[in-house]
């Protein structure tokens, strides 16, 4: 078990390094332009050159990357080129916003997908046909289009929820929840459409297995078969669905944050990338990759717990 | 029952795990003190929305324009103060005097004022602040770059400019006039922790960098009555829809609005503070025709003035909010020439013949930049200039370098909205050979002496000189201004504020509770 | 649009199942209403975009200040004017073309990259396969959208390059798909290729692979196109597109920023984006469903047809089973334990017709009798057995007949039938490994099963089951009890299943080819076990099998089924001694009786099985 965990962590680390290295080298831009940006339009050429040296932008890219990596291991993500604020503290203000959105969305996505998927698989009929249709529609419409529609509705017509903006969790929990309703809804519609459909498929696969039939002949009541046996077996593919959904979500929330003016990581990566604030971009990418890696590890662990065969492989 | 609990068990794990993560995420989320804003401003807290990112509290990095001035006005005093009508009055300096040729500004500081760290606000501190601004790498450094600062005694501050500089007092009202505690100028945390003598101090616990900046009253402030609110908080809301939402739901008391949202806000019962701050239109650079020969021809530039339907533009692009102009000076400026407004009527045929007369009937190629937030005018520019056979291509500029690229002179023709304050201010920032907004650094032997005189003339002579400069600009079509669009600032019913000459937002000291 | 979900196992498997050639794919699309409608809409969109240079009412950059934010149908702009005074309709038309082209760029790049890599990896395997698979996994783990934004700093507002990069990010989906298919084909043909000399592997494989891969790739492609459009719109909405050209996402962005003045302008680009992506998804789905249906043997009857057919059957009289030879009256007992009378079971063969698989079966089983049900595959023997248990597939239609258990008809009383399962009637399945729940230990499953029919504590159940496991010949019952199904051998698994079947003390057992999946050496042991149990507990049994050796071994009576009918029914001894029916005689003749026996196995006897 420990070996299993260690192996997963190791591969996660490798992934993190690969992704951050690739990103770093790709977004590396003209060092002089960056320095000039930081200093402002009235800087002289000497000041710019000095800044380039100060920020270490004149060194080879690979070397810069390793320096960044080394600092990272000491808990230092560098300092924003523009505000001189430590990237870690910038992230600290943004991460809770994005995490709120992602985690709440994930939670409800899984909850609703499982319920709907199981119901559609077990009962079939109109519920199943409806799900089929809704899933195609929901998965097709880009979530930010849905988001725009929601803003349209609530900004222009129904003043039920604040159309945009974010309130921190521990300042006013009720307002925090209200400010998340619309963004989560926008994410949820597409995500549930997708996941419910896939979970239904996974459930159907399981229900078609021989052992389900055999268990019925043992006299075990249907509800035990569904909730104890079928669900347990569908958990494995279900977890795969969950991890894929998380990856999709990390990308999806970027536009959602823009639409709803949530001051999260998504908005940060956009503006940081445009400005060339490399430390902030790297911090952002690092965060995203870590979330993906952590989710994958958790999924693998839970999968191992649920599915005994997976522990061996 | 025990069998079922197994499935519940796994679900419970998941739920607990998620909740744990959520809770921990929430636990490390800092406070957001926007309290008290609901239901209108009490005398207690004023919450203002800001429409741009704030660069931090290093005094050298502060800016003089835009909405962010409200933030630093909370924590620092300036040496002199700029009244809403543009008059310069004492502030930290209780008196000031310019010498005859506007090369020396002498200020006498108020006695007995202290910074919140207990040190005295004296001439030495003021000198240190200005020196810091000169070398601190901020965008306003150039304004004081050439000045020498002396503090002959504890309450006297002397600024000397090598050339006549009539704007020195104005500069002392803006970010260049900020006086911060000397220790804070070099402190390692100066971006996070400002130390000033201003009406409020930063409430770090309630501040989230990049999102909310909270201030509480400075109990020892020397001019308490000017600031009625106990607390002031600023929320960074870059998106207009977010600001409208925040205004409507009472999350903020006031916010910068836009022409497009003005009708909506008014309809929701909010007040609109209106101010004509900017002129909007085309910069016509390269007036000496160095890179684009056509632009060196007066008639070409005049044609580029006559091919735009200014009235139509105001109606369409600014929803009718604003007034037509062909001048870069606002309509309150002493340089303004109301009778010359219609010197370039909308006449496409005339424009075409002017082009032909100049020898450019076949037009020429032109690349204009496309900037976020300013690209709404590019379609009409492309189309109208196209009528003169000017083949326009757009180049998208983005990010922090966009403005820099424009200022470098790469794109001699571009659409912009630039603030207009006093005549001297506008001359210095857009016309002087080394002016920031004279992007192609053009000069004209007829114009230069007028510009030089402007620095020293006073009174009626200054006005006549300014008008002469304006006339030159109009006759020689150095620009193609279209409109003075109205800038909107919205406040809720319980809050009032006054517009300030040359500023898109009311200054902090103009806010009161109704 | 969650792109990453294009690569789920389910999607790949479903696509793998399908393999036909291109012509019928097209026909499939056009046959279903959804497919037809989607194709028409897609065509309309393509025409909408392609015809822009000629049919668009205005130039996309044409500005009429007076029509800024004009509402639809108010002026000369059909759909109104945008915030700069341009015609929305014309801009949409011009935007369509460039959007579709950019989506094609995604498709081409990802297809070429992914499919070719998949082909090489699947065919050659080896280090390339490992490396490519790892790279594919890494790419899939990347948050693609975030990366595209981060790369904007390098790419700039060049949507075609961005789409090409996106194509690279999507390529792993094709890679996995093609690789899996190629591996399958390679495994299949490996044997054939060895046989056929002279023809190069490569030519065979490329021909076969292309055929197998075509349909799944088409399905995948329609989803990729949809994803490309979604991602494109997203990037443009964020302002990362080319501002000089109209684009759907860009128009959405402008309209959104202008939402208070002319909110309706959001509708048109949103509609176009949504409909286009939807159409691609529906097309992909309809192809996939069409292939699935074409390949599968399951149909659904229309309700009307179903009622008609049911009425026909209940009103008609049972057809006499010709050539049926039944000797010594069904079992010779007055009160048969189980009595099947005139059972007819059918399956839909189309939307309006059915095919019978069981055509009027009559069968009696006495208490304590082992009744063999023999026949070839497809004779309907398993179906007959399942009908007793009530575990026929959903599509099965029981059209006529009765299944009397102690005189009560189970077919008309499903509640009774269900209550008998596990308690009075047990089931031993054919394939041991797939009939155990892999996620629970043997012990847990058995305990659940037992406690479902007996009200005893867990400890008691465990004790009873351990005894039972020992009884069915498992050497270390405790260890097996705590093992997972994948940790035990086939023979042990079958014994476990037998234990599970008899744990509830049933009176009757349906055994469906219980030894077919076992090694020959184990078969005999299991049969011996069954015989002992049957004798001990006086259990009646229907033993379904195609193996006459098994019948000879333990059956008391035998019924022979052919084409859904029982053609001969007799005591085992008599049947073997003097088979009456032609078919029976043919079956008996086909056994290896009389031929030389194989040498006894020299391998060590199986452990504990």
C-alpha cells in the first residue's frame, strides 16, 4: 500500500516538473520588454538593463527554471514583477476563491450525477431518455454561454442573486454561498450532463454483469444489489469520471470566473499571462497541476480501497 | 442496515474529505471587510469600487490619474491640494509661492503634524519623499525628474526647476506631492504597509491584496472634519457588470460607471456624478512626415478631421453623453475656443478634395493599434478613413506593454481618450517636444516659442497664449478630436461626491453622507 | 465543453465495437431522424459561412453609426447593430467560415498526430509504445485551456496557431483509440498472418485496420470538431482572439460587455455556437448508436406491435410438438416438483416482429430428480432454465405457458417467484470468475446472500458458511472466506458458487452448464460433489448442458432440445440405450465414445480445487 502511494506521488511529481518546465520555457518572453513593463514608460535604457539583470532575465532559460524550482522547494515562489508582492501571498488570496468554486461544483456534480445516473440506468424509461437528451445538450453548450445567460437573467431581469462578484467565506458565509450559486450552476449544468451520462453508462455496464444476475438468484433484494454491489463496482469507472471531470473543471472555471468577476486563479492566469508576469503565471500553473495531481492520487487511493484488484496493479 | 452503511461510509469519507478541504480553504481566506455598506453609507463606513488594479503602497509607484488615486488619498497627504474647480490650495504646506519665472517653488509646512509612526512631518521628510519619487521607478517619476529639492529648515521646502515649470504646484497636489514617513520609503514591506499622515490608516487585517483595501480613521489627523467617515474600504472590481451589480445590491456605496451603463444605473435609482474629463479622438502624429509622408501634409490631416461625423459618433459611441469638440482642451480650459468648434464640419467630399490637393488622392497605408477597451472606435475609423483611400490595418496590442508601444511612437495615428486639466497641464503633457504624449516628438518653429512662454506667463497673457496654441493646433490639425465624452461616477442615495476638474473620479475628500 | 471526456474508456470501447465501412455509415446517419436533422443543420451552417462573401448583406467592417446597438428588424441590419454600429448578421456569416476552418485545423492536427502515433504504437509496441503512451497520459493530464491562455503570450492573437496547439493537446484521444484497435487487430491477425504466406503483414493490417478504424475515428472526429469550436469560442471570449476578424466568441464578448445597452446581441452568437456544437455531438451520437444497433441483436418492439403479438399468443392454441417422443409420461410421478407447460419465449427481431427461441416446451421434474436438459447452443435450454428463475434478459417476452412450482404458476406471480429465489430455488452459473462480485471478499458475498434469506446473525452465518465451504471440498475455508475472487482459482470459484447456491437450503437447483468452464480434471470432482449434495438433501435439479458425458454421469432423466422444442424425453439409461429421435441419435453419434482415450494428464494434480 505504501509502495503504491509512493509510486503515485512520484509520478505526480514527475508530471508537475514536466508541466511547469514546459510552461516556463514557452512563456519566457523578451526579457527587456518585461523589464520595461515593470519600470513604466519613462524608464531609461540603463534602468531597463539594470532591471533585466536584477530579475535575472538575461540568464539562459533552463538556468532560470532550475532557480525557480530550487526556490520552490524552499517555499518561495518569487515575487510578482509588478506589485512586488510575494507570489505565495497573491495565490493565497486567489486560491480560496477558485477552490470554493471547483470543490463545491465537484461535490454537487458527483452527487447529482450519481443519483441521476443510477436512476436512469436502473429505471430506464422516460428518465433515461430525458437524460440522454439533456446530456447531449448540456455537454454541447459551452459553460460560459450558460454563464452569460445566467448573468443576463439575473443582472437584467430577476434580482435574486448578485449577478457577479464574490464574498469571502469567513466574512459572511451566507453571502459567500449566494455569490457562488450562479457560477456553480453554470458549471454544474454542463458537468452533470456529462458525468451523469457516463455514470449511467458505467452503471449499465455493471448491471449487465453476470454476478449481478447471480446475486439476484440468491434472493438478495434489488435495492441491496444496486446500492451495495452495483454502486461499489461502478465506483471504479465513476472515479475515473471524477478525475477527468476535475481536469476539465480546472480549465472551465477560468472563463466562468471572468464572467462572474470572481477574483480567483482563472482571472489571475489571464492577466498575468497577458502582462508577462512570469512568477505569477508559474505559480498559477503550479497550482493547477498540483490540484490535478492530488485529485488523481486521491482517486487512485479510493479506487484501490474500493476495487481490490487495483491494489495489485 | 449495517450492510448499507458501507456505502454510506464511503460517501461519508468523501463528504468529510471535501468538507475538510473546503473548510481549510475557507480558513486561509483572508477577511473581506465590506461591512456596513449594506443599505447605504452611514457616517461609519464608505465603500468604494475601484476599476483598476492597484499597484501597491510604495509611494514612488503611485499614480496621479484614474480611480486608484482615491486609495492613496486615504493614507497620505499631499503638500498642496487640488480643489474640485482646479484651484490649488494649501494642504500639508500651509503656504506656497512661485517666483516670477516659475523656476522656484517655496512651500512652508504646517507645524506639529506627525506621521502615524510618530515621526514628524517636516521638510526633511518631504524632501526624502520627493527624492524617492524621482528614483523609485514609478510612472510619475518624470514629472519631478529634473527638480532639485532643498530643505533649508524644518518647515521650508524649496523646489528648483532648471527651466520655467508652471506646473510645479499642480504636481504637489498629485502623487508627486505625497509625503510619506521616511522610514517607510525604504522599508522592505513598503508595498504592503504605507505610513503617512493622512486621514486614515491601513487596516491590514481587513485587507486582501488585489481585492479589498480597508482603512480606519487616523485619530490624530490634523484635518479630521474634512473626512466624515470612520472607515473607508475599496473593492477592486474590474468588470463593469460587477460594479453595477455591487451598486445595485448595496455592496458598495459608489463606483466608476460608464456611459453605456448610465441609463441602467439611473433607472435603478442611483445618482450619477458627471464630469467631462477627457477628450476622445485621434492622435495624428508624425506631423513632420518622417515615416508616413502623407501625415506631414496639413491638408491630409485636415481631411482626417473632416471625414468624421462627430455628432453621430457622440450619439452612437457615447450614447449621446458628451459634447462635440475639435480641440484637446476641455470646455472649461482657458485655451478653449468655442467659436472654432465647427472649423472642420463633416464633409467627406471636401475631405477627399483636400487629399487630392495634397497629392495623396490615392491615399496611403496606415496601421492603427487595437487596445482593450478602446477598440470600439476602430471600425468607424477604418471605414471613414477608407473613404479617403487610407488603407487601415489593425494591430492588436495587449497587456502592460500596449501603452508603452503607443508611447514609443510606433503608431502615429491612434484613438485614445486623454484627460484634460488646465491649459498648461495639457500643453506640457501633449505638446512639448519631450512631452509624454507627443509620441512622435514633433516640433514646429511656430509652436515651440508659444509652448516655452506658457511656462512663465500669468493671467490674461497666459490665456491669450494658450488660445494661440490651441488655434495653431486646430489650424494645423495636429489632432482630430471628436468629443468630450461625459465620465460617469455613480453613488447610492445616501452618498454624495463632487466632480473634480481633470479627474475621472471624485477625490476622497469630496465624499459626504447625505 | 469538457474535452477531456472524449477519452473515457466507455467512449473508446463503444467506438471499438463498431467497425463497418464508410458507405453504410453515411446511410446510418441519414436514416435516423436525429442524424438527418443534424446533417441538414450542419450543412446549413456551412453554407451560411461559405456564402458570406456573396450573400452577406454588408461588409463585416461596415459601420453605420446611426445603427449602433440597433435592435433587430429595426433598420437595414436584419439582426440589429453591434456596439460599433456594424451589421450583426453579416459578421456572423463571415465569422462562421473562419470558425469552421479553425475547427478543422484542430481536427487535422490531432488526427494526424494521434492516429499515426497510435498506429505505430499499436503495431510495433515496444519502447515507442511505452514512451508514446506515457506522453499521451501526460498531455491528457494537462489543463489544456489554462495552457492555451498561458501560451497566448507567445502565440499572440493568432487563433489558427492556438487551435493547432489545441490539436496537439487533443491528439492523445485519437492515439488511445487507434492504438487499442490496432492492438486488437494485430492479435487477431497474428495467427492468420502466420498461416497465409506471401502476403505482407503490413498490407493486411493496413487494409483491416483502416476498415476497423474508420467509423470510430469519424465518431471521435465529430466530437473533436465540437470541442474545437467550444474552446475557440472560449479563447475569443476572453479577448485572446484576433480583433480584426469577426468571430463568434469575439462577438459574444462585445455583446456581453454591452449587456445593459443591447443585451439581445448576446443571443445570436450564443445560439450559433450552441447549435453547431450540439449538431456535431448529435451526429457523433447518431453514428455511434446506429453502429451499435446495426451490430447488436437487440431491438425494441413498438408498443402497438407488442400488444398485438401478445393477444395472438394468448388466443391461439398450442401447436402440437411434432416428432416429440415422450416416453413413460413426464417423469412418471403424480405430483411433479416443477412443471413447465407449453412455454413459449420470444425476442424482438425488429420493431414489429419477434423470433421464438423456446417454442412450446413441456418439462416435468420430480422431487429429488436430476433432469438433464441437453442441446446445442441456441436450442433454448438456458432460456428455459432462466424462465424458472425469472432472470431472463429485459427484452425477453414470455408469450405463453406456465411454470408451475408445487402447482403455483411462477410466471403469473413474480412476487412469489422472487421470494423463492435463494430460499427454495437456487442457481449455479456457468462461468465461475465472472459470477462473483470482484469488490467483496468471498466471505462477505456469501454472508450477504445467506442473510438475505435466513434471519441469522453474521457470526452464525459465517460459521455455517465455513462449514459449507469445507463441505464443497475447499481445503482452507477460512482463507478462501477472506480472499477476493481474483485470488482463487476457477475450480474453487465454482465450488464457492455451489456453496452459495445451496446455502439457503433450496429444494430445487437450476444448474447452467456448471462444469463447462472448468478443467477436465476438476469437472469430474464438481460433478461428484453435485451428486453427493443432491443425494444428501434430496434436491431436484435441472442441469443444462451440451455435454452428454455429464448427462451420463449424473442425470436421472434427460430431455433433448432442438430449435426451441423438446424432441425427446426419457430416463437417462433408456435414452442412451435406445434413442428414439433422429436428433438424439445424431447427438449420441457425435460423441467421442469408442474412440481412443487420451493419455492421462501427467501434470501435477490441481491444488485444493
